[in-house]
């Protein structure tokens, strides 16, 4: 640079021959040429000098630019943008700094986008005036581009994890890339397998409609096969070629300057995408190139990363789509299985009851021979198992369909649970197991009734007293007073306890089955634990699924439909609670049921008002079988039959209502048995 300055003809510059220069300028120019950083000296606010580090920014304007005016070197627009900064430094005599300032430089006849971090410092002469400016420049283009491009890749990575189908993945990718300066336009094409067409499914163009100029250059919105041979129209379309060959293409448009300004790009890269079908091209993505950036190796590598991220997004979306479709198929099969079992159960229930009841009557005959008794006991036992399965399927389908008739009543949950579990004492003794019941009275709970006949009268009196005390208060006050109570549907709670305890007895060969009721801060917890065979980790993930049965269960019997625990989970959730399980092979299993206190979480219409008693099952049966006799209708009385079997009574309850409906058409009001 020193040799260039010494040999240059300065007489053709605004400064004139070097001999006429002021001494400070010569000293400052010598200092500028020896600086290591890219530095420029602006003398008299307009005359431009620079050192070797600054030279690449001028391209072919070196060495002519030495000593020329700034506006003549960089153009009037550039000068008007930097003149206010020069004036500010000259007036304030204070240096300023700008970070990552964007500039467009002419590099070998091509405008290129550059970013600079520069400082402007005043050169104060001996008389105190500002003779010029130091302009120290650090090129930050690579840092800005790297940060900008990494940010785009991060966004694509985030969005690729949320798309649920292929179309959403395409749209999400285009929306992420829209507005990125390094990709001025994006097109995504997908092959439609059903119609054999190649369709534009997403783009950065408004309403997904590329300009006609773009379509004419080989990028239509839709291509159709012209014949059975698979040729497409238009045949010279770049997208079709990339779909067929699986190789990327670079397309440079033969357009004039005005058309390039209208289109926004002058070249694009067309990439094939092989995602969920590795043997074929699944999509083609067209990426526009920033016309103010050189398409170097770093730029091309970044494009490849974009395509890789898009491929990952498509693969993830396709997997989720298949998983959702598979889950929907399984759910449909599950629903069909439930409906089938429900329908079959309805058909089996009545004849099964009518079959088991005579067997039960025969077993009550003491004169029955021992050999026949053993046979009938086996038939009766298996009939009861089948009846239990039928009832469970019916109840489960009723709960799942939302047709459950729940009535949530405040009960003494500890005493109620203790009474239910005590019915397993004889079974535990017969199996030589220790049945431990730890259900102490819960402190602070305003207990409801225990569902036992010997406590009904005592509870009635207590309820009357409570009702008298609360009769003058509003519903909100009464609800607030009930936050310490525990509300359950008696029948559902009985099924929950019976199912968990019977499972514990079934899979415990020796040791202990423990049942606990504990009070928590926000509710109560029922814990049923055993020292049985335990459940494998693999089975634990599926145990609450309908019709799932552990593959290697070592229970006392193998009967069952695999819906017991699924039914328990449904019943617990109807109470607003949750169920959890802990288990280890050969060490035992613990089931924990949490029920929140109060009734705010329950449907208001299903919560019994204060003072309501839980109706015993036998009394409920008698009420359901009693029929009113309004005047003007005839009664059909078939007679009074002694029914000692509860199974037969339940069968009559199921059979009589439909029969009554049939009799109404004949003018009969009711059937009396």
C-alpha cells in the first residue's frame, strides 16, 4: 500500500499533488497504512484513504479510490446514509460505534450483502478543530450469518416435534422459513399417491399461488400424468425431474433486471426429500437463493441442513399419523369388542340366572347324593363365575357409555370399608392368609352412615338433628360445611373394594393381604397391599387397559376377562379420584386409591342432600318391584311365588319391566307377582 501511495498520480484527485498536502495529513496517512485492522481515514469529512486491510471492500475500485470523495466511491445513497454520522462526530468530537451494520457492496460487479461493526473517531488538530475521522471496521458478516442460520435450524427442530401429519409438517416448515433473508422463497411439492399427481402443498407465496412468471419457468402448482407411462405435463418441469431422478438441481432464471426484482430471486435450488419411504422421493422442496449473497460452500451446506431437518419433520409427522391411525383402529376394535360383550351379556344374563337358580335350589336339598352334589357344586361355581363376568361387562359398558346412575352419599368411609373387607375373613382363613384390616375412624371427618341395617335407625336420628341445625342456611353454606365429608356411591365403592381385595387374595399364595384407609390433607386413600407374586414391569404399563391380562400371572385361577382393573379405574375416576400401583416380582403389589374430600368435584345433581340415607340393596329391590295402581286400569295377578334365590330375584327384576310394557298394549296396567 505504501508503494501504491508513493507512485499514484495525486494531481487527478481532489487533494492535488502530495506536495500541497497539509503536514498532519501526511502523518495520519502514514499511520493509517501501518495499522493492522481494516482502517479508513476520511480527511476533511469527505476525502477517503484506506490501508491494506480495508482494500478488499473496494474490489476493482482500488487504487483509483485512494484520495477520492466518499460519494464518488460508494454512491450518493451511501454517502447520504453516513453523512449524518460524520457530522455528529465532527460536532460532538466524540467517537461512536455501530454493531452489525448492514451494507451492500459491489463485489466484482455484483452487489453483496455485508455486515460491519465499525467505529468513527474524530481527528482533532492542534487548533482544536476536527480535521478528519478514523473509521476502524471489523467485518461481522460471517458471525451474523451463522447466528441467523443456526436460529432457523433451531426453530425447525422445535417445530418438527409438534407436527401431527405430513401436510402440517410442510406448512410448519414453510411458515418457519418465511421471512428468512437467506431463503427468499420456499415451495414444497408432495406426490399424491391416490391421483398420481404432484401437488404444491405449501409455499411462501400468498394463497399458495406462485406468480405466472415463476410457473412459466417450470414450477407449476399441479402436474398431471399425460399417459400411463408416467410422463408429466409440462415435461421440462424441474420438480418432475427431481422426483424421477432423486438428484438435486440448480435452476438459474433467464430474466432481465426488472423481472428479477418482481420475482425476488434469480436462482433456486431444487432438493429431493426421502423421509418415510427411503426407496422413493416423498417430497421436493424448492429453496430460493438470496441474490445478495454468494452461493458458497457454507451456504450450500446450510441448505442441506434445512432439507435434512425437513426430512426429519416429515418422518416424525408420518410416524405420529400412523400411530394415531393405529390408535383409532385399536379404539374402534375396543369399542366393537365392548359392544359385542355388552350385547352378548344381555342375551346370556336371563337364561343364565334361570339355569343357576334351580341348581342353587337343588344344592339346598339335604337328600342330594354326594356324587351329584359335587357335580352340581362345580356347575354352580362356574355358573357364578360366568354371572360375575356378565355383570361386570354390563356395568363396564354402562359406565363407559355414561349411563351410570350414581348417587354420591356422605359415608363413614373407614367403617364402610372395614365392613366390606370383613366379608373376606372366611376366604382368607381358608387360604391360610393373614387379612389385616386397618381402617380406624378418621379424625375430623363428619361421617355419613355406615351401610348396615343395624346402624340405620341410629343414623336417621343423627341426620334429623343435623338437618334441624342446618335447615335455616343456604345451599352454599351447607356445601361449605361438607368439605370434611367423603362422598362415594355405595355400589361403586363396594365394587372397587371387592375387586382389589379379591385380586390380592387370588395372587397371594402365602403371607398377608393388608387393607388400609388413611386420611390425607385433601381426601382419603385406600391402600390394598399383598405379599403375592407381583406384576412384571412390562405388564404394569398395560394393566389398566381393557381386556388386558398379564401373560405370566401365577394366580390361584385363570378365569377372568381382563376388565376388572379397567373397571375399577373408571369407577375411581367417576369419584374424581385416581389409582396408582407399585409392584415387584415375588415381593407383592400395592394398589392406592385416592378419593378427594367434599363434593365440589362431583356433579351437583348426583350428590345426595344432607340427611339422605343410603338405601340398602334389599330395600331398593323391593321398591323397584313395587308398581303403582292408578284407577281405570286392570291388574293381571299371576300369584305370589316364594323366591329364595337372589339370582332369580335379579332375573325377575330384569324380565318384568319389558313384560309390563307388552301388557300395556292389551289394556293391562301392571303385572303383580
